[in-house]
C-alpha cells in the first residue's frame, strides 16, 4: 500500500494506449470497495488512499478515459461510502480537478447521488451513476439525478446483464430484458447512456473472460442479439 509496482502500471499503460488508439474510452476505477477495511486499518487513511487516487489519475490524465475513485457495487465488506468520498475530495482540494477535464463518477448502489450526495458534497464528481440492482424498480434514481441542480450527466452503470434473472444467456428473453434496461434508463433521465454486460452472474463480458474453458468468452457474447441491438 506504500509502494507501487512499476511493471503493473507499465502493462496498464500499454493497454490504455491500445484502447485509445482504437477509439475506446476506458473507465478506470482505482480500486474495488473490499480493499477499504484493511487499507484503513493498517495504513494512513485517508491520505494514503488519496495519494493513490492522485497517482492513477495523474498517470492517465492525458489519455482519453473516465476516472473513478472506487468501485462501490455494494456497501457490504467495505467502509462507508462517505469515507471513500472524503479521500477523493482531498485530491480535489489539494491538487484540483484533472487538468484536461476528464470526467469522474463511480459505480454505485443504488446511486452515486444516494451514496455520496451531489457535487457540493462530492467535489470530485462530475457525473452520476446508478446500478447493481438490475431491475426496473431502480430507474427512479435516475429521475432524481435528472432533477438535481446543477445538472450533471447520469448513466446506468450496472443495469441488467444478458443472462441474469433466469433468462437463458443469449436468448430472446434476455435481449428483451436488456432492451427494457436500455429504454427504461434513458426515459427515466439516464441521458448519458448505460453499460452493456453479458454472461449473467457467471461472468463473460464483465469479467473479461477469454479462456477456452469459459462458457461465455467475450468473443461469444458480443455476438448475442442483445449486443447487436445496442446500436438501436
């Protein structure tokens, strides 16, 4: 927690540059929420985590990407959302926002507005997300974000993924559920878009599976009907 691994970030540099060269904008989350308890207990919190956020953001601020201080898919096995936000706020207070206007938001449950508050409380935040509850009963969180002032973009960051909720992966029913998530999100105020996922709870696209043994490797799920319908 006190030193970086240069080889890791050299490898990541190549991946980010590769994606940018092909017109893909990576969403870079500096850590996952389940590192929080150990990090806070054994290291200088929040300053050490703030330094880590600043390091990652500074390294990639000249790339075309989107930043996040944390992957907060659930409050379980984590520290409170307010403590993650405090660490990110310190980056803004000490160093200022990313110099080239890189947008910043975070995976949330059920919404970043509910987890962190609006831009007055979360000074690092420039767009909101909802996610991780999958079904239509969370769309009202997008509507609440739509009515915030000052306005910021909103996305459904983890909607229904093809293969969840007892729908056969790659089936017409799964594609129907994906369309429901797409249109339900935008009509509820999620004008910034949404993230597509496939493979159900077993992984696939969201877990980056490329192994031969995988039931749902990326190369297979991108050919499912729900993926083809994204262009509409």
